[in-house]
C-alpha cells in the first residue's frame, strides 16, 4: 500500500503542492488507467519531497519531545541517586560502614593455632571470603575497607606524664590494622615494625599515633608508654590522608582521642587514644588484659548506591546481619558449628546503613507525589501537542484525503499510507532524540528512557492516521459548514466530558481525604491535569455562546461582515466561508434626477473560483430547502439552480 498511480491532472481543492493530480493506484477507478501515464511512484518519497518543510518541522518536534521524555526518568534517577549519596555522606562512616567482628580463637585451641589465627595472612584470606559473601547490589569500596585485630577494652597507661584532667590515668586501645602506610603520611619518625616471630608472649611493641593523639596526650617520637603488660615505644607520628574516609572514621578513636566523662554523680574524666601497631604484632594482643577481637571494616561505595535499589540494599543488609550471608560468613571464619564454638562465641555483623536507607526512603516517598504530578503533567502536555500536530495536519489535508477517498481509496489503505508517511519522519527523529538524551544524561534507567521515546514516536505515528480515519470514515466530497458557532457537540463527546468530570471530582476528593502521601495513587497525581482539562472543556463550551449571539443579527444580512458597522461605509465587502471568499457586496451611490436625493445601491455577487465552484448564501438554500445536491439547468443567459426533485420522480 506504499504506491500510488499518477493520473491526469485533477484539482484537489486546497491540497498541498504536488498532491493534486494523484490518485490511489490500488483503488483508483479503471478510467484512470487509460487516462494516466501508467508510471508508479512511491507515496512516502513523493510526500517528503513535496512537503519538506512540514517533514522537517515534525522531525524537530518529535526529536525534541522524545529527548525530553527519555531524559525525564534518567534525570529523576540521577536526582534521587544524588540525594541518597548525600544522605550516606552526611551519616558518616561510623553509621554506613559494615563491621564484621569475631572473637579470638578458643582457649581450648593450641597456642600456635591461636597465634596463626591473628596473623595478617590468615586475616587476608578471611577478608577475601567475607567480601565474596556481600550480596548484590551492595558494592564495597576496596580502598577504604580494611581489617585487623584490636583490643576491646581500654587499657590504662601508668605513665604519670600523660594528661590526667581529674587524676585518672589515660587509656589506650591497641590496634593492628592493615593499610596504615597507604592511608597516612609520616609527620615525624617512622612507621612501627614487627616480624613474623611476634607471639602471644611478646611484651615489647612499636606503635605510631596520629597527630591529634600526639598533641592531646603530649606524645613524641621516642616516648615509651607502659601499657600493662606491654611496653610500647612510639616510633612515628602520622597524618591521615583522608581523615573523613571510612578507614579513619569508622572508629574515630584511631585519629582523634576522646575525653571521656564518667556518669554522674562522678566527676572523673580521662583521655582515650589509639596506638597503631604493625599488623604482624597482632598475636601479642592475646594477653588477657585487652580481650582482642578480629574485625573486618567493609566500607560501601557511595558512588554505587542507587535509589531504585533501596529494597534490594535493605535485603542484602538483612542477609548480612541475620540471614544466609551471615551464615556463610560464620562458616568461613568460625568453621563448622560445634558446642565449643558456641561457647566461645561466633562472628557478628553490625551496621546502621539500613537506618540511613529507611530514613532516605521516607524522604523519597514524601517527594514522589510531586514528581508524579510533574511526570503526568508534562506527559499530558506532550501527548496533547503531538495529537494537535496530527489533527492540524489532517485538517490541512482534508481536501486531498477526501479526493482520494472519493476516487476509491480504501480507509485501511489510506490509513496505512499516512502511518508509513509519518513513521518515515518520526522514527528516525525519535531515535535521534533518544540518543541525545542518553548522551546528555549518561546515568539512569535506560529501559525507561527507551520506552518513553517509543511512546512519543508511537503517538506521533498514530495521531495523523487515526484523525484522518475518523474524519474520512464516510466518503464525502463536500461537507457542511463547520464552525464553533454552528456545530453542536455529539453524544460521544458529551459522555467523554462527563467521564473526565467524574474522574476529576474523584481525584480532588481523594486528594482532600488522603493528601499527597505515597499511598495516594496515580489518580491524585492526575488531579492537576484533570482540572486543567476540565477548565479547557468549560472554555470550549462557553466560547461559542458569544459568537452565536453575534451570528444571529448577521444571519439576517448578507456577508460574513455585514453585522459590523464598517461594512456599510465601504464600497466593497467580502464574506469568507471555509477559508475561501464566498460572496462580494458592491455598493455605489445613485442620484435621482427628479428629486436630487442620493441613495446607496448594494448588490451581492457569489464568487466563482477557477474550478467553477461557488457558495450559495445560506439564507437562500435554507429558504428553498437545498442540501446535499441541487439540479442545474443551462439557460441562454444564465444557469438555473433548482432544489433536488429526484425523490418526486
């Protein structure tokens, strides 16, 4: 159905350039085959060549609309993802970090086994296994994640030269954490050292402190701290490279000492700091005083957090804290579950990341209705613009399409041709708009963007064929006059308007009762759009009323401008109907030779176009009951027009 046959030149009224003189090949009458040249040309190519400006304008409209439609869901995703990342950053690493900690091996095990369990090689293997058990879509920041051994109880320092605000000695936590050299820079001295010969009986250790700890506790390079049962020599003072990162801020005591105040009524205060040991010194912490524990700090990658993944993220965290993932972590670290392992304790996982996600989820739900209103509103406006473009095109080509239908073109074939003609422009333009949106906003849901662009293209392709099919369902070469002052709404339009009115009333009532909560639903989101549509329909209903009031006095006169006061002052006035000049009134002054009185004589003429068509005054045709068709008789000096009397025969 993409071909038509070129016949003899035939006027198509107001058709576009290049459209007159073509007839539908598959459905044209047999007479055209003898009259025409028999040359078949493609419909789509001919239409695009003869209406290049219209095609370019439509392509620009579709490309722009598809680009905006495809960019909207990706922009919303980027906005929500940015909000989630900001919420995670504001929550600090001590809340967003995932801590896995395990007790030291049981005292029932051999000393060699207990020492090897705390060495860096064993902890590194277990760190690999623990990270492998983290469920998707939770992604870890490998640079900020770490592991090590630390004492769970603060150990008093007996040296009197350390600050004692109320006389109580300062306390320290011994931490053997990996990655100290990569996450700090030396301010003074050197990093602590240890060899693989460190055992649980080792009592002399080397340590480093942060610059803030050294300043608050008056520690210098070379200072010796007596931390029973250890003697710790300070070999260096380090400056954290990323103090706010998860490496230093999951446990802020590593970089910043804390002044602890005892609960009332006590007034005691004391300092607590951290001594940073070499990871190989971890077996020395098996002494009874500190009660060491193994730990793994898993820092989530905030850049990988997606707002649409919040349910899956919460499920992953729940699995780590008390689910299948925790069971696998315990199996890798604690080994098979036995009565001895249950007595000694098992590995645990803690995090406050789920609370951060819940808090942001509530904020997102409170904003979602506003986003939905924007989505429905912009989507409705875009659909209306595209359908109006199709409707205006169908109206502009009414004469052409009516001619094709009159010459035998089927409604299905005509609709298919119009669809192909529009698709040839809309599909490439929609693809171009989609590509522009994907390049402009690289992050976000690609599927939603594709569906939005496809919807825009589909509406554009369907608007013109459906509007033309509805207007040319019946074969009519001449239609009655249609304007806002005379056309009455149909029953279908009335039913559709009442349906929209009921929906708008329901949306407003739902909005009044439930507000803009997340459970309000799509009907509430459509409330502003429905109210706008109802207001437009009311305006359309009221607009013809003043025109009908002005049309009544004009109906008694001749010409479309006869009711205007200026019409009687000019010598020539024309009346325009259906876009064409219908009648012309010529006035002249005559002076009576007898009385000398001057009178104004007016005479109305019907305009005859080059195709031989004319429009009879409405009052003439209504008076004589002329409609649809009339009888013509050629007289010597005029043409007689008579009402159709074929029914009488």
